[in-house]
């Protein structure tokens, strides 16, 4: 780690970000969600409750689903982050099968919580390729959705898992 | 018999689907305008107080702060509310969270820090938190102009004369006819929050001293523009809607944030973004109206309700955005449910207290009334030992029945008869086996008691207000629909695209829709009251039909053929009998520089109420008082289905937006001492998590209603409206005693059981 610099990988791209309070720098008080949205302009990650309770800001950190609104960017040195923008195949631009399953089942209404739900589902499927319904529900229990797209989401995650086998 | 369509009724992915699953869709907080500042409000810690002094010098001195404004700096003639009563900032604050001062700064953190540097001294006043206490002669007065805290009745947007007192027939005669009479007081007054995931937000920019552009998380840009133009005299307002992260009727008119942004943008000469954070959202944004009824109901021997009398008290906290209008709709919806009742005397009052404002949410007044009214009707049904499904079948509106609607006019129902829907849904649920009688459990297994409940709701607002659209056909075989359709999750843009593609027989990707921008679209009232399907649908269908007619006539003239023998498909006009003869649209137009535009208009009509019936099975732990929902069956008749998945999800939406779960755990918890809402973040505000969703079945009939070309009717807005009352009924049946309090937490249930 260089002094006053934070290095992290986001969707396969490496960033060396300066720490400070000047424009363009990452303030020590800045959350990972803020850095993703405001510095890297990856606005697919949403902030809703800003308390780690709603899952809208979920990203993958070294494969684990984490709420990016409760992590300080300066604590993410050397971490590999994956956001909703990083799920497509970087070469072919083909959608991740999970994203495609959400489209095929219209597993969203307003779509505000959708990126977080997809990232939580992704973390689950990376570890457990054949989750039971109870395991899907448990994995998503930290994700808030108020339009109530839950039943279509269950089906999408199940479909995506079934298609992998 | 339903017609077989190319798109209508088929599940087709939304055009914005890929944007939503890849994070490309742009919501208000994703948008930045060059040189944009961030606005923040300092909010009152007191429920009722006068500002005796305010010093902003330290805040102004903070680096990055561009403006600090107080009540002394705001236009006196910008007033929101119904009737106008809420200034941009006032010397008096009327609830915890009410605005005290405004800051604009170069980033949100500086803006927040600056609000904390403002020194304010308050003269604290006595607050009032209950609507009936607010009516007492010695109660604290919130506004000079509203004597005894009663908001002036009426909603001029809906009716010329206030529709506040429903009087029909002869109430004494009605009670004489009744064999079973019950009366009492019933409340739905815990102010649950609809809580869309995205907080309300706007970006406000002055294009000239009189031209204001507002980017807003609104699903009804023209409605928002219309209301704001009345409240900001002399200002031309343009509202641009973006992807909106949930509204549920609650984020259509983004009023106060626009005021805040507009004064800050004027003071600094720069665009200003105002985003509420989640605590501000929970503390200061509109919650469900408090609702209490002192009522009396009479039911005849045959199960027909013959008289309803009462006083309905409604509490929109310290500010009414549209409450009096919601009350008019509520009175109408009560008549839709009890359409055979000819004798009514139901008066209303709309009362101010020192609580968060109450406003429009799906259910729009009717849900608040019904949640209080159904338990009362249930008691009378119990007295007569009626099966509630049979009572609903006997009383719900049918063609020929009439009602006074929100405009104060008498409307007669046509087309819609829902008896069959009730029967089919009851069958799917297994009602006849599970219903054992009032306060009788369906089953008891050890300490677990199971009960069932049912509720109904219908709303004639499905045909409300005006919609206009135009449809432009070009030489490339593309149809562009000009119509102001927001996207809050209801997929109405998708539905309009399907309807236009069906009329013009175009591939879906050849139908485009303008953004929801009031500058470039004709008027549309917005996506409220389940109106989109009929109203927006009619305007778009008519516009497409008009354009198609002109196109075919032009081709017919070139071909020297009568227009009746021609048809069009996929951008090609052809002779029906001989499809090899014809021409592409470009030939009919004569040049790629020429287009054809068709127009479509829809006018207000309240003759086709929609309908849902909600069956619920719950289980109560008799030792802990914990209740949970085991199974839901919701039935409706949507006419021709436009999109099956989106329709089903609208029914599932009954679990969101402060609907069904207001019977179990959703409420805003008020600290009576400080006047502060204690449940002001989404850790403390209770919501149903993914692992708590019960099996949910739907029964959707497809009568071909004479509404428009595709015979459909909207139902989304009302899906949760009967749910809370149905849950209370099921709990009473499970435990064997009346449960009459929302939400029925374990403490409420144990108290009813005499265990606490």
C-alpha cells in the first residue's frame, strides 16, 4: 500500500485512489457505496437506508455479499469488488444467466432494489449451485423490496440455478 | 371469449428490463447536472414550537456553503397543502422534522454539517397528537385559519362543492328495516409508512427567472406540475420524471423538496439537488391517514346492509396534501362495497395534529376507511351469523347500482359484476371448508390456532381524469407515442407499448415512447387510482388508431383502392385479399421527411369500479400471541389481461406499501413525550423480509369489459386495500375473541386473550 493511497479492484479494473478531502480524493469517512457511485460513477449500486439494513447497496467483496454503505473505502485495501455493472461477460457483453433469468421472469417492478437482490443471489449461487427454496429465502432475507417482486425473484434464482446444472 | 392477440395478454419482457438488471437505469440520485449544489434542511426537534431566534452566521462561514435560508428569506406566496397552508419555511414548526432552515453546499456532507452550525432558540408550545383531543376547545391550535384544528373541507381539484357528508335515503327507515344493528368506535390510526426503497428527491434548475425545470422521482409529472403551478404563482414549471424507485401513489407530487430546491437554486443561481435520507423519509414524508369511525350499521335479515351512519374522523398530521380528496374517494368506495344500502348518513372531519403529514398512498382514503369500517360491519354480520362472503356477494356494486363519487355527482355502475370472481376465489381458497363461523377457529393444533378472514374492495377511480396522447408514424416503420407515462414499477409504459404495437401490428421494438417530460408530452393525470390501463390505454389506442386510419387512407389514394380493403403489418401496407399487393410506409408517406400524427383523448368517467377479494389464513400462537400468515388467495377480474406477470405482481404488492401488514406489525411508533417517531429508520420500522412470505395464489378472471378496444380494467392500486381488515377477522376467528386493534401485535392478542 502506497502512503495515502488505497488500491482496490472493481469489476476487474485496478484503481489507486488518493486519500484526502480534496475533489477527486477518497475521504477517510467515505463509504464504499459513495466511492463506487460518486468517484467511479458506478451508480447501479443503490443507497436506500444507508444503515446496512436494506441490501440495496449489496456488492461482492472477495465473493461475499456485503452492504457497501457500511464499509469505509479506506478499509478495502487490496479487496476485489464486484458490482452489478461487473456481472456481464466483459468480452461478449453477454448478461450473466442470473440477470437473464430476472429479465425472463420480470423479477422486478420499480427495479431500485434489483441490483442488490441480484448481487445477493449471485453470492449465494457462487457458493451453492443448487440452493433449496429455504436457502434462497434466507440468502435474500437482508434485501428490502416494497413493490413485492419476491415471488418472481424466487423463481428467477431457482431458474438460474437449475440452468447451471 | 377472449380474442387471441399478438402481444396483449402475453408475458413479454419490459423494454427497460436490461437497464434495470445491469444498473444502467437512471434514478434521481444517479443524475448530476453541471455545477449542481446539494440542499439540506435543518429540521425541528420539537413537535410544536415558535422560532424565537435563529443565527446562521456560523453555517454561512463554512467553506463550501453557498446559501443558508430561513423563514425570513422565502416567498410568502408559495404555499402548499389543501387548502394552501404550508409555507416553504415558517416561524412556527408543527411536527418533529418540520423544516427550520435550508442550506445549499458543494457536497452533501458540507450541507449536513452546516445545518448543525445553525443556532436556533425555540419557544416550545404544547403539542397535540390525537385527533379528538385536537377538536377540544382548549386544544393547542396549529393554524390560525383552521378553527379547532379542522382543515377546511373539500378538494377543488375533485369537486366544485366539498363532498364531505354522504347523505342518502332515510337513515331512520334504514335502521327500522335492519334485523341486526351494531355500533361503536373503530380506528386505523398508527400511521404506517408506504416506504418505497428510494427516498423522494428532486433536482431543481431555474432556466430563467420564471422558468423552472424539476427532475423528479415522480410517477405523475403533469399532476405534479399542475399542483405546483397553483402553488408557485407566475412560474412555468417543467417536470421530468425518471425511473422512480417505488411510489405506491406516495411519490407523485414531490412538493416540499421542490420548494426547498427552488428557493436555494434562486438564491445561488445554480441547480440544486434535494434528496431526503431514509430518516427524513420516515420522519417527514407522507404516511397513511389516521382514520377513526364512530359508526352504526344495520343489516337486514337477508344480509343486505340497509343503513350506515357515522362520523369519520381523518388525521393527516400537521399538513394535508390531498386528504379531503382522499376522503371523497373513501366515501365513494364505501358505497361501492355496500351498493345495495340506500340509507346513509356518514359525515367527516379532517383534523390537524402535531404528527408527520398524511397523504396519498395506494388505497387512497378508501383503505383507511375500510380498515376501520369492516370490523364494525363484521360485528353486525356476526350478530346475524352471516357468512361474510355471502354478505359481500349480496352487497357489492353491480350494473345499475349507483353511488356519489368524489366529484359529488351520482354515477351508475355499468359492465362490472364480481359475484363470479368472489365465488371462484372462495373455491380456490377452500372457504366453505375453512370458515367455521364467527370467532371460531378453522383448526387448533396444541397451542396453535388457525383462523380465516376475508375482505373486499373496489374503486371507480380506474376511469378518473384526463389523458391525452399522440402517435407519430414515420417512414422507417416506427411509431413514436407522445404521452407522459412515468415508471414507478407498474410497467404502464410497457403496457402502452403493447397496446400500440397491437393496433399497428408492429414489432414491439418499433414502438417508442417519449420520456415522461411535461414540456414535450400532452397532458396525462398520471399513474394513480389504477387509472393507467383504461385512461392512458384509451388515449394511446385512439392515437394509434387515428394515425393508422390516416396512413391507410393515404396509401388507398395512391393505390386507387378503397381503404377498407387495406391492412398494415410490420411497417407494410397490403391488400387483405392479396398481401403481395401493397407498399411500405415510406411509400405511403411519400418521403422520409414526412410523418403522420394521430391524436387520442380520454375523458373522466366513473362507471366501472374495479374489484379485489382477499382471503387470508393465519396461525396464532396462543402462548406468545405471535401471529403469522399461512396462505393468501387474492381474486380479481381484470377484464382482458394486458400483461400476466405484471398483473400478478400488482396483487403481490398487497404485502407492500403499508397494506396487509398494518394488521400485524407495521406502524410508526410515536414517543408521546418528545413527539418524535421512534421507528424512523428501517431497522426499527418493521417490514416483511424475503424469508417470511407465505404461499400466495391468485384467481384472475378475464371478463371482456366494455372499457376500450382491449376490454381491460386496472386493479393495481387497490390490491392491498381489504387485506388488513381480512387479517383482523382471521385473528379473531383463530383465537375466538374479537381482535379490533391495528396492528395486532403479540401484546394486543395476549391482551384480548386476557393473558396480559
